[in-house]
């Protein structure tokens, strides 16, 4: 970042007008040229402007601090929670009295990543909006992190197309640079793999995850390798290469058990259950889902709800309504543990629909599906569920000879399935 940009950034941060900064030193128009890099001012002029702003003329003294901040960022990415939290408090206090430096911009960027980790999404959003105001002043390195974190924000808030666009911008900045460490490169590729998975592009999911896996293998990062194998499996499920998917999950499982990683064990068993369910290997699928619940900690409410939904569905499909009802009751108990404004809408809809299904209340099922389910599933492009629940209604109406209503829901189901198809 050149000195003109630094002066402009500091002036904006201090809510200082060009007239106030330039008064008694230079003209407003000359200051504007300096800030936009259209002229080279004398050292004397720059010193006076920087002194008024309380800004160091040279960036050299900040180099070491920026290196420290990047090390802190690595701790955040690697989920070293205690160390990351301790350093956050340290830097937060340090920058309270020095907020006009280049290092401060890096702190703001990495603070966003930290806020994601601790679930402070609104605070992270506010920080992103502040940085948007000075985006034109960010140098190439800063802009890389800015685009990457915008991608992550959009991913975490379910805006996957926007996430993909920002990650692609970050990738362009990364591939044309040699300054980033391999773990950073792998982290971006893995994030892109996750995003392509959410946008239903399994080919690119597998491609980017393979890039990340090669790097993580070279770093002997077993946890990240396991996560890559899981994502590979998800990609192969979507391309219906079930044998490759199972191989990927089994490889991930070996690593998870080698590390004794409880979270990964729960995740892998769930994904294996889903894979077996697709192949109508119901007994095996149920066993995997039950194993998943054993490893999902009581605090992981969303994870448990996801697996309970799968168990509810498996038992419903084989006609064991009593077991489905048991799992619905379990789910409702978990849902009651959420505050009303934090209750996960998706799972509230799923288990309400299954409750009506298992008790034969098709009128209430249809009302809930049309009012809540269709709206939610369309909004978040959950075409599988849109198709699945529509088909249930279609078959119901067909069984009672109401063919007009049956055709209506079959059409919704078919259109949703078409959107679920993948373009390679």
C-alpha cells in the first residue's frame, strides 16, 4: 500500500475531511492527488500530513507485527481455540490505541475470520461492511483475504453462489502469487470444494478437494486429509459412483479412528448411512446412523437432528411407523432446547411434516408443506426435499383417486428433480 493510500485510509478512519488535513500544509486539490497516487509529494509534506494523522511515515516497523498477525490467523484456521482467543484479546487491546496502521487492517481482516469461528456472524458482517468502504485502498494481499472471508461469510449464511464468486476472485489472487504458504492454498481449495458441493457441481467438488488433499498429505495433516476424503465421498455420491464414495468414507474412517476424533467419527458414520440408504441397504444404513449418534456429542444439536431425521426417514420407508414416531419425539425434545429465535426452521419443518405423516393427518401435512415447506425449500434450493415431500402428496391423492391434485404434486416433484440434475 503506497503512502497516499495510507494517508487516505487514516483520514477516513479518523473522520477527517481533506480540508482539515491539508489546512496550513498544502491545497485540498494537491492532497487529493497524493491520496490517489497522481503525484509524488516531498518528504517534508508527507511528514507533516502523517504527523497530523499520527501515522508513521514508514511501514517497515510494522512488518514483524503483520507476521505475528498472520501467525494468529493460522491458529484460527487450525482451530487452536485457546491460543487464538488469547491472541485476539492481546491484539484487540493493542489496536485500541493504534488504529491507523497497515497492521490494523490485517487485524480487522483476521478478526472477521476469528468472529466466524466463535459464531459472532453479525459482528463479522459489520466488520466486512466497514472494509467495503476502503476496499479500493486494500493492496493485493489484503484483497485476497477480504475476498476469501467474503466467500466464507456467504457460505456460512447459505448464499453459495455468491460464496463461489468471491472464492474464485481469491483464487485468482492466490495463483498469481508465491507469497502464500501451502496450508493457506489448501485451505482455500478445500473451501472451494465445499462450496461447489453446495452448488451441485460434484466434478469441481472432487477436483478442488483433490488439490487440497495433495497438499495436506505432504504436510501430514491427518485431520484435514480425513475431511478431504469425506468431501470426496460426497462428490462421488452425487455422481452415483457409490463404490468410490464408500472407499473414500472408509479411508476417512481409518484416519478418524487413528486420531480418535469423535466429531469425524460421527460425521463419517452419518455419510456412510446416507450412502447405504441410497443403495436401499436399509439395515446397514440404520446401523451406521445409530453409530453416528453414539459419537455426536449432546451439545451438537444440529448434527443429532440431522441423523435423527435420517433414522426417521429410514423407518418410515420400511413401514415401521412406531420407530419413526420414537425418533420424532426425540427430535422434538432436542428442538425444545433451542430459544424460539434460534430454532432451526428446516428441522422444525421436517419433523412437523413427519409427525403428520406418521399419524395420517394428510390435510395438516399439505397445509404445512405448502405454507412453510415449499417456501423454505425453494428459497434454499433444497430440490431433493421439495421433490420428496411433493411425491408423498402425489401418491396419497392418487391412492384416493384425486388425479388432478396428484398430477399437480407430481409436476412439482418432477420439476424439482430436473433442477437436481448436474451439469458436468
